[in-house]
C-alpha cells in the first residue's frame, strides 16, 4: 500500500459510497429492468426506488451500496478503470438484495429500512420469488459480461454464494442450540458463521473488482481476505446494533435479536465471562426467550454488565485492523488504497 491516508485530502466514506453508487446506478437499473415486471417491481421496492404501487420514491432508502463500492475500488486498487468492475458491482448488489429478501422471511423481520419488508408488503411467496429472480439475474448478468476474466469472476461469485448459504444455515441452526453446555455455540463456530453470512460477499466484492481488472491471484486473494475481515467487523457492529441500536437508524425494532433468541457475539461473549451478571444472564436465557420489552431490557442490561458489548467492540476493532493490515501488505494504487482505508474505518466505526 503506497502512501498514507494523511498524504492528501481524502473523501469521506459517504463521499466514496456516493461516487460509486452513481457509477453503478445506470447498470443496476438496467439489470432490474430485465426482470419479469412483477419481480422487477418488488426488486425496485426492496432497493428503495419505488413504493408498492410502482411509484418512484426519490427519498427512499436504497442502502449504502457497500458491496458495489468495494467492487469498483477493488478494480481501481489494481490499476484498472472502475468501469470494468461495474458488472461485478451489479452482481454483488443483486446478491446482497436477494439475501436480504430471503433473510427477512427466515427471520420474520417485518421492517427493512424503516418500511415493511418485501414479504410483508407483497407476501412470503412473492418475496422468495423476487429473491430468486435477483439471484438468477446476478449470475446471468456477470456471465454475459464480455472479457477474458469473466469465467474466473463467475467462479468467485458462486463460491461466495455457497459460503453465504452455509453461513445462513448455521445462523438458523444456532437458534435451536442451547446457551450453555456441550451443545453451546463456541466462538470459533460463531466466527465461521459470520464470515460466511457477511464476510464472504464483502470479500467477493473486492476480489471481483480485482479479477475483472486483471490482477494476479495473490492480489485477488489478499483483497478477498481483507473483505472477509471487514465482514467480521461489520457483523460485530450489526450484532451491537441488533441489541442497542436506535430503530430510527437500524430500521428495525429495538432488541430485535434478543426477541428472536439469536446467538450473537455480545450475548455469547457475556455468557463466557463467568461473572455474577453472566450467571444471571444464563439463567434467564435458559428459562425462556425474552418476548416482552421488560425481559429484553433486562437481558440487554446483563449482557452489557457482563462485558458483552465491550468485547464485541473489541472484536470489531481486531477484524478492522486485520482488514487494513491485509490492504497495507498488498501493492495497490495509492488513491484507491486510501479510499478503501477510509471506507473500512467508516463502516466499522458506527458504534465505536
């Protein structure tokens, strides 16, 4: 990595994300427009472009566009023009949207970005179908891209998809495992799940840009590794927000993860502490899932008292440092390297 963030004026993380969204948006609109009109309508709704009547919503939230930004920066980081990575950026954004549609169905989350999730707005079956359409379009669009590196890019995307599905499968299975004892979820199992569920697609996004930019395999692998560490940091932050996040920011009800009984890093770290608060927490969780507001508030308080929140902040920082170290150890163009560094810090720093 050449230079440092302090060398020249560097755009903020939000500026980087905005620039990349503007570059990708025309191709993303075209990809959604190639879907069946009904699934396309649901896709446009899920992306924040329109309401359920298909009326454009200029103020709708389409998300930050992290994965598409990583794809473009991955290409720029290896000296290629960002335009070569736009098909990869569209593919990872469509895969991410597909995963959110299906995830909301599996988790029975009624809200997404402060409005009804697709399955609540259109029905469960239609939401699953829209997710399937997005996945098919993502792979098809990338496979149809001209160029010498497309086959490698498709293999990279399919590998990430397999990891994502495996991570989601483990996340669902964790909900049915005990909080303590021989069947309890261990820290390494949790990290493996989080890397698959969140890290794989972030790593894939960075790597896809490098692949489409013609980078050698060691550089591609290093960027994939950096993205996976970023994903682990990102998941740790999301776990904090899932318990203590402001619904106005997260778009989901307060204590959403606690009400579902999800095995998240703050709770697992708190239980491992062995303190009085940890023992009380274990007793509460073993007796019943916290279904009412008062019970969830008590669990959240015990998790914090037992050190779960602080431990998860530490987890996020460690993986953010590992991600940035992977970038610094790789020969990348100066401007893109700086922007990646700023973006990494901005994404993981939301609750630090």
